[in-house]
């Protein structure tokens, strides 16, 4: 199994470290020709969604990745990556990939509370997992077939639709590998 990590900007190296720890081969997606290498799943890392969205288009990678996701390629998207998948971004016209029917609010926890850690339950994982938030978005609501998988204080922090798993936190920054394992099962 080979997992491709989008490596344009943000916390991609941390995801690669988790994959290595789990013994999974990974490649980096840095330019359009990298999309021709066969792989079984994609990780969209945290960072800055506006920058990532712009680079994906400028580098000619956007349409191919969108098509792969629409055709069932498993995706794990964290934080900014999750914003790329949302069909609606509050206060913003249009969206990026827009492949999960859900509305997200960027930087939803304000400046002071922008970054914090807690623990919580995620559907499909036994026990609690650490949840690390960094200027995190909030999933305001999910629509259609999308399902909320985890909540913190009543706010949705993880959602899944079929082959797509999106979280507003950063599992790649903690030692717990359950979330990545859930993705690898997909
Ligand atoms: N605030 C970032 C954005 O809006 C997301 C933060 C993150 O990925 N840690 O894109």
C-alpha cells in the first residue's frame, strides 16, 4: 500500500512520519507529474487552505486530485485539508474541492483559543484519542450522506463521507496513531 501526501505547504512531514511508523510506503505530491505515480490513498495536511488551494491550481494538480477523490480514492484531510474538501466555507464565495457536503467556518475558535488540546471519542476508534487544535476550523453542519464522527463541546470536529475522512484537529502531531489506522482501513 502506498499513500500520497500532498506536500505543497503545511504539516505534511508529520504525516509522513506517522506513515513510516506504521510501516506504510508514502510518496509526496509536489507537482502534476507526481500524480501519475500509482497510490492507494491521499492525505491532505493542515496548513493554510487558501495557499494550498491556490498552489494546487497554479501547479495544475487540482482537477486530477478532485477527480481521484470523486472516483473513490480514500482521503484523510486534516484542518486546512478538511477546508479544501468542504462544499461550503462560511463567508467565502465558492469552495475548493467541495467533495464533502458540509459547511465549515475557518479559524472558528478565535485568536486566544485558537490552539488547544483535549481528548475525545471518534466513531470507529475504541477509547479516547488526543485532539490537538491549531487555529482550527469548525464543521458547522454536515449534509447529505456526510456523517459527524466526533464532537467537542457539541461542535463537530470529524466527519466522514464514504471514502473521505476529514478532521479539524491534527492527529499527526500526537503519538496516537488510531486516526491514521482508521484511514488505512479505508
Ligand atoms: N487556519 C487555517 C486555514 O484556514 C487552518 C489551520 C490549520 O491547518 N492548522 O486554512
